[in-house]
C-alpha cells in the first residue's frame, strides 16, 4: 500500500492569475487535500444531478435571505470562542504539580474544621502556585492586577475577622472571581464579566494540561526512590505483624504502641478527600490560567440592530414622565405638603414612609435592565441620534437616583419602627451599590470615553462586598437593635436571637431578662463549637470571654448541665407578645413597639 502523494506547492503566479479570472476557489484547488473526493461529491446521491438535487437549490427547505449562501453565513460560536485562545501557554513542570498537591493537602488539613484564617492561608498557597507559573510564562504585573489581588485578599480576610457564615461565603466566592480576573485581565464588558467565573471551566483543562506535561517525562532519581519505597513497604509489613504480636503478649508494650499509632477517623476520609481534590484542582486551575489566559476582550459583541428614533424614544419618554411624577410626589412629601396626600390615602406619615420598599428595590433593578437594553438598540447613525440617546438615558438614570433615595428613606423608617435584621441590612447595602452604579452611568454619559466603566462597576461591587463583610453585619444588627432599646425601651428579640458570636459585645449591654434570651442560642452554639483557632473568626474567643464573666441564664450554678436551645425562653421569643399587640413579625416588620420578654427562669 502506498501513501498519499504530496501535493505540489502552489505557484504564486498561478494564484494571482486565478484570482484575476474571478474564481474565488481557484487558489485552493492546487493544494486541496480533499480534491480526490470531488468526483464522489459531483456524482453522489446528493449532487445536483441526484433526485434530491433540486431541493438543495430551490426546495421548501432551501436557504433563503441574506444568509442563504455558505459564504454569507456568520461565524459559529466555536469560531468566535477560538478568537480568545491564548497566543502561547507555558508548559507545566513537576514543581507545579508538587505545589498543587501540597495546596490540596493544606486544604484538606485546615478547612475540615471550618472556615477562618485557614481560608486566607489556602488562598495564599494557590496564589503562590499561580505566581510561579506566571513568572515562568514571562507575564508582567500590571496595576489592575495588583488592585484585584489585594481586594481578593481583603475578601478572604472576612472569615478570619468575623464568625457569621453568609458574609464569609459571599466574600469567598467573590475572592475566587477576583483572582480569576486578576490572572485574565480585561477592559471591555466581555473581558471583565466572562473572566470572573472563568475558573469554573479551567479546572478540567488544568488537569489535562498537567497530565500532558507529565506523560512520558522520566522520573528524576528513580533509581534511588524506588528502592526506598520498597524498603519502607517491607518495614511497614514487618512492624505491623510483630507489633500486633508484642501488643497481645505484654500490656506495657501494648500501651506504648497505642501511643505511637496514628489515629485516623475513617468517617473523616471522604470529606478530607473532597477538600484535597478541591484545593488541588483550584491551584491547577489558577496555574493553567496564569500559564496562558484566554483573551476574553477579543470576543466581539455585536451591537443590536439600530431602531428608529420614534420607536426607541417614545417608550423612554413615557417612562421618564412616570419617574418624574414619582419624583414630584416624593418632593411634596419631603417638603411637608403631604397632608392632602396622606388624607386621601388614609395613612400616617410613618406608614406611608414604610410602604413599598421592596417594590422600589425591584424598580431600581429593572431600570438598570431597561438602560442596558435601550443602550443596545439606541439610534446612533447621526450625532443627533447619539445626543438624544445620551439625554434620555441620562435623565432616566438621574430619576432612578430619586427612586434609590426614596427606597433608602423608607427602609430607614422601616428599621426605626421594627428593628434591623440581616436581610434588611443586606438589601440596604445592595440599594446603596445600585445608586453608585447609576452615578457611574451618569458620569460615563457625560464623558467621551467609557472604557473605564466595566472595571469601575466591578470594582464598586467587590468593594461593597468587602466593606459589608469586614464591618461585621451581625455586630451592626445587634448594635442597632440595642441602641433602639436604649432609646425607646423596645426590642424585637427575634431580630437578634439567631445571630452569630459577632453580636455578643452589643447584646451583653441589654438588661435582664432581655439579655438572657438574646444570648441563649449564641451561648449554646459556642459551647458546642470546638473548632481550632484557625477555623473560626476572631469574634468567637472574644464572645467566650464576655459570656464567661456573667452566666447566660439566671440561677445557673457551677456544674449544672449546659443550656439547651430552648432553656431560657421556649415561648415568647417568637410569639410577638408585648404591649403593642401581636403581628406577623416576619421581614415585613412585625409590631412596631413589641418588647419580647423571656418566659421561664
């Protein structure tokens, strides 16, 4: 059997002649590797002469319109994604594999007992692996890389400072996204937004990258390592057999061997194995990105089809008028001329202020969606079209700030009447961040260049998460509720009983019996929590010290059984009983003046 013949090289002169003749496919004919199959295609069952041939050109399923011909069809998603491929990628080395395995071992050891300062240690280990690979690949540190990296470390420090779980989980996820963005880089919307979750689809390629590099590589020092491993295996077998015999023959020997034997809990192996795999895969994923990141900025996002001025501007003008009417009503209420308005609605001033916060929050988010969609299909052919788009969208963003201010004011009355909770604090923070985003959009509309906007929006969001986590949400919730009690002698203990150890310093200022009921569940959780120092926040030891000075429950004697989660106040803590009557007590508010007292000792 003979191999295929090597095609002759294409003559540049013949290529130019064929191009001049008007045949667009002539340059590929000379070196076409599929030329031998041309006769089959011209006489096969799907050729123009076949029974199905007429349908290829003029049947009911024939391609029509502007994409009717193959040369007019647009690029596929795979073709567009191929544009983002890195120009080159550094090869993996045994050192990278060793560092990744050590990161996995560190993760399995430290993160098993919980999350605290250990998360910062494991994150630093994974960053070190990526830094080694980036240096080998010849990559340079840029200012935005430093910004994203420092902000990621600040987010990883949240679990080390506070004990609350939800802010720590949110901060950890954002830190992973920022680390991916720091390694990828990015300036446009596609580059920034697609780089944030890019680690998720780099885990499996990272394993393939290290596997391809290690496959076929000779093991250094194999002649020395293999005999040592064999000797250790034989020694382990001998020590096990003779150790069991000596332990059964002598009690003193059994006690000595029991102290030397490593203790391994079998039930811990699955979770530790999962943590090991997670740590090693994360380190390999970051190393794979550092070796050659995808250039997501190259992914072209085509603008939407330009709409006519009337069909685009009319809905926006109507929406601006509605926002303007809302702004006028809010101005009337703020300036004090709301008596007629409130008399028509039959509501008091505080009830009117507390109404509709959640609806206004939804309006704020939907306004951002409307601005993004309208910007995509805005008319942009003439300077007048671009000026109209800038004016209408800028006015909508400016009126959206009024909605944000109104929502924040209503939440202020909401909290003053019913107290602060975790959810109310979180939505307050999100609402403030949305206001910052609208300010950034207005600034972008007033300036010529908007290349800074994607990174500014992401930076503002990540800073918001970092500030929210580092300020201690549970401590702020407890402080606000205690200050409200000191001011008005009113407190809803349902807002504070489920908080973490971060709330203990503030709740300790409450008088009895409110203090007992507020700290009961936190005391039980701290008594049952035996995590080491690196797996808990810094607030847990501080809370234990405060609770050790005064017992949680009155009448508790030394040596008594630990308090249960229903010991101090099995009723009343969630019943809404108090001088102000009863209510639902959910996130909608509950009774404005309820004072929930413990029932029992």
